[in-house]
C-alpha cells in the first residue's frame, strides 16, 4: 500500500508497513493527511524543503502539493505509519454542521510537524484495530473517527482552521518559478497546470511564451542538465539520479542522456 494514491479513491485510514528501504516516486497529495510515525524514519521533499520524521512524530500534510519520499525501517525492524485522510467532502460536512470557516488563505510549509500531545497519542492508539474499522458495516464508526480527528486538530492546533476549511482551488501563480522548483516531479502536464492555477491549454500557451519550447521538451532537457551536473560534479550514480529527476526507468534515462550528451551516463 502506498502512502499517497493519485487518481484513485483514497482510503480514509491507511496503514503502511515496509521491511526494506523503499524509495518511491513522487506523488501528488490530493487531500489533507494526518499521519503518525509508528516506527522507522520518513524523509520527504516538496521541492522547497526536506522534512524528516522519526518514531512517535505526528505530521500534517496540506492538500494540493507534490512530494517525494523515502521510507527507512529501523534496524532489524519494520517501517510503520498510520494515516488519516481528511477529504474535502468530510470537511465540508463538518464545516456546515459546526460552523467553521477559513478566514484567510494560509501559505507556509507543505508539511507541518505537530507537537506531541496526549490527545493525539490516545487517538492514534484507538486506531490500532484499523482493519476492523475499514470493514463493511463500520461506516458510521469510521465517520465518527474522522470527525474526532478534526476536533482534536482544532483543539490542539487551532491555527489549522484556516487550512482545513479553505476549499479554494490553486490560484494562478508564477509559472517559471514553479517549474524551476518542481521540474523533477514526474506527473502529467494536467497536474502541473492545475497546481499553477491554469487550464491545460492555458498552461501550454503560457509555458511556451516563457520557455520558448514545449513543456515536454523543456522538462526532459532540464532534467538531463541536472542529471549531468549531479553525476559529473557531485559524483552520484545514474541509478540514484534517474528516479530523483522524474525519469520512469533507468534504460529510458540512459538512452535520453546518451542522445543529449553523446555518452552514456555511466561513462561520465
């Protein structure tokens, strides 16, 4: 089970367990997520900042962001985490029932580290039998647990109100700055368009005005330039670079690299 699931219906409560170091491709975070790190280390990067979480840490992901992550199990142990997905439908219903509204749009970090609190700990402990909660017939109980999570967040971190109940879509932002920070994320152009507050057609038109080439061509050239720098100047191995820069597999990366620079990346 992956932590984040794009273009699929997200589980409302998800348990992750890994026995070995697992480097996964970038993902789009479509909903707010509250996560408890049960065991192991979790490293994330949103294109602007790197975050690290260890056993016992609690974190909150804001929706509509791109992230890369690495999961590292403890020595002789398993990587474990428990995540609660707070979808827009649940939050809208909660907003109507309790009268909560966002007063202003908040920027800030993509991921927020939450300070330990007994309410968080007791709540996460109550989710240990998560498999039973996800079984058919427990829909009302599951709904109550999601509402409980929202109430605890508002109690312990009341500043999150303006994040939880901000139902606006991404606004139009500086396309050049965004792409230069996020070119290494391997997502569809429609996702880049959405995150920069544009339709796909407008995104392509604005992109060519700024970069004077198509998005697909620019992305490949920019990724290859970064790969050349990382391999030649930083001494990184091609096998460590291709996923980091948004290439789907090593053979495709090697072919594109050789075509661009006339030599295989392993020969640099």
